[in-house]
């Protein structure tokens, strides 16, 4: 059984109200896929942009694969996302609304061994929304602790 590789952007769900999710392929070079399989990747501060009806992801840090002898990529280079035209049109329509962003939420390897990224359309949360989320999470933790003590 293969081990599942999933890198999740926890900051995305905390900072944004995520609505629509899309799964896209990533155009990679050389040893980048091996670095992803080794989990040498950071997607915390990444975001997506639209250029000429193409979706590009910025600020994904894919470390150089240690056994790679070529200098094929820089760790923070922009990577093109592979989506259908219909998905790109839907994304473009949603992003044109004021305050909407396209944020990577999860990077994973699918069952065929290909690197995929889940992106979501989201609207930034206000500070009071974030505080409310923290309060709800703390209450849930407290309830779980009390349930364990009761048993």
C-alpha cells in the first residue's frame, strides 16, 4: 500500500471563506515531482493569478531535489495549472467579483502518481470572523476534553 501524500494549506481556510473548489494538474520540471513526493514543499503563502486565460500559481516553494544534478528550476518559480477551458471561464467569472481570490488549498499525489493541486475561490475574512472561528474551535476542544473525562 502506497502512503498518501497531502500537503494542506491550513492558512487558507482560516483566512478565507472558501466556496468553489477545483482540482488541477501542475506543470512541473525535472526533480520537482520527487521533491513533492518527499514533502519538500510549502504552499502556505501561495496564491493563483490569471494571465492570458491561463491559471498560474505563485509562491509555492518546491525545494531542489537533493540527488538532482541539473539546475533546472528555482524553488519559487511560477507554475502553470492545467485546467479545462470551461473551468477557467468559471474561475474568471468568479474572480471578477470584488474581493474574490483564488487560493491553493491542498497539494497531493493522485492514484496515478501525478501531482495535483486543489484550488478554491474565496473571499477574505475580516478580523472579527477569524476571532469567532477561534472561539468556536476552542469551545469544541473543551467539549471533547469534558467528554473524555466523563467516560
